[in-house]
C-alpha cells in the first residue's frame, strides 16, 4: 500500500511541471498568425466592398479626364407633313454630325482632374485603414484564442492534480493514516477545478466560432495554432515616444487620408474660382437636309463661343466661401488627429512597457508558487503537511500560471494596439 501511495505522489509531481506555461508542445503546427491574417484579408466582405469603392474612385479619374475630350454627336430624322405652299404632302429627311470642345476656363478641367486623383488617394488610405482594422481584429482574436488554449491546458492539468490528490487522500484513509475531512476537501476541489475547466472550454468553443466568421477558415477543436503567445517583440523595446510618433505620421492611414482630402479640397476651390471666369468653347458641324422648299440640301458651320455668367445671385461667391471653410475644417481635423495620435502612442507605449515588466515579476511569482507546491507535496508525503495546505498550494500554483498567461496576453494586446496606431502590421 505504501508503494502505491509513493507512485501516486510521484505522478502528482510529474503532472505539476511547467510544460504548459513554458509553451512546449508536441502537436504539429497547422496555422499561424500570418496565415490567419491573409485569410481574413481575402475573406472579409467589408474589404471587398472597400475594394469596389476604390475602383469607383479610380474610374472617376478617367471620367473627369474624359471631359477634356471633344463631344461628337450625330442626329438623323424623317418627317411627313402636309403644311406647304403647294398644298401637297411631302417627306423631309435630315442628318447631321456636330463636334464641341471645351477650350478654357481658368484651369477648371485641370483642377477637377486633380480633385479626382486626390479623392482616389484618400479612398486608398481609407481602404488601408480598413485592412489594418481587420488585421487588428485577427490579432486580438488570435492571441485571445491562444490565451484560452493555454488556460484550458492548465485547467485540465489542474483537474488531473485535484483528482490525484483525491486518490491520495483516499489511499491514506485506507492505510489508516488519513481523515475523512481530507477526502471531502479533495472532492470539493475536484468539483471546483472541473467547473473552471468547463468555463474555459466553453469560451474556447465560442472563440473558434467567432474566429471562423472572421477568417473563413475551417477551425475546429482539432485545429492547432503556432504558439506565438510567449514571444517578445524587441522592435519597440528601445524606442522613444518621438520616434514612434514620427513613424505614425508616415504610416497612419487616417492621417494620409486627411492630407489627400485637403489637397482634393484645394483643387475643388480652384475649380470653384474658375467658375467666375469666362468659358471658351469651340464647335463645328455638318448637316444635310432634304426639303422641297430648300434650295441647297447641305451646309456646315464652325465657330467659337465665349460665355460668362455675370451675375448668378451670389451663388458662386457663397459656394467658394463654403469650400474654403471645408478646407479649414480638414486642417483642424488633422491637427486634432495629430494630438490624438501622440496621446494614444504615449499611453499605449507606457502600457506596453508596463506589461512587459509585469511578465518578469509574475514569472518570479510562478517560480515561487511552483517550488512551494513541490515542497508542500513532499511534506504531505511525509505526513507533515495537511490536505488543506496541499490544496492551497495547488490553487496558488494554478492562479500563478493563470496570471503568467494573462500577463503575456496583456503584453501582446498592448503591442498590437500600438502597431495599429503606428499604422504597421509586422505580419
């Protein structure tokens, strides 16, 4: 019987190792973060719609440029009438082809083409922002899923430990050196650990479903992910806030979008100013007309037309003022965005560094809790410690593992949020 108890104790010691927390796994890797990001970018209906919107803006450039080309129209007609001086019915036929060309109006066409170009660039920046948002969502789900996979593993390990402790308590009772209270305590611990395991298992199932909807991948309970939770990123460790702000100013897509909207608005103001100047256009045409009362059946024409709206009820004046105010609004929006970016980067970078430092602290806590667990387990084997002390040591060790996993998760989340503000993906 004593040999059986020793076997149980050795098994318990083996189960309490740190394999889970250290991220070791003998399971083949199927998916990693890069694969999930690519799948989501290809699958996302939002991005598909955004891609269509960019194409619309791209075609708008060609449409605007086409206004600089001549217009060519043709017309053919046939008529039958009895209204003539001979009191006889007769037929009439006509055919004509005419061309018109906008020549000049103080650079209006050029300004409209510039406006279309910058609107397209703004839409491209908006599409880039949408892509970054999808990447952010994937990373958040990915690391949350990895977190709960880890938590589920240590919860399973926790159940196994509690069940082994229960077996040990029953074995000691059978040997006549145990107490019924130890058995009751162990049974309570087993129920508690199974409840924790069930909670994590349900959350894990929910995350798989949401991740499938985000990426379109066939993710099941057998799917395995590359273990990237316990990986530190040294890219930002030695950075300073000013460097990160400069990076964001070069990459943040929403900021680029406002810059393009400002340039587009400036071009639109130019086109609005051009409306106050004369418009010059040229036209030419050839027409053939058969009618008994006409001496000649064909004629041609060519000429230049100058038109100028001298007064239009101050409409153009107020339109120009509105467009200038809109340009000022974009300028103020950019200034506010720059302030927001600086504030967010400062806060996110401090959180990032704080979370990284917390990992080292909790790692020490985990080491201490594991050593205490092993010590109490050895004392329990020798009959020095009680089942209550052993259960408390197991619980503290489990909570330390939870804190360690959550610390790495908080670190990864703060990193991906910082990357979103910087306008980078790093994947």
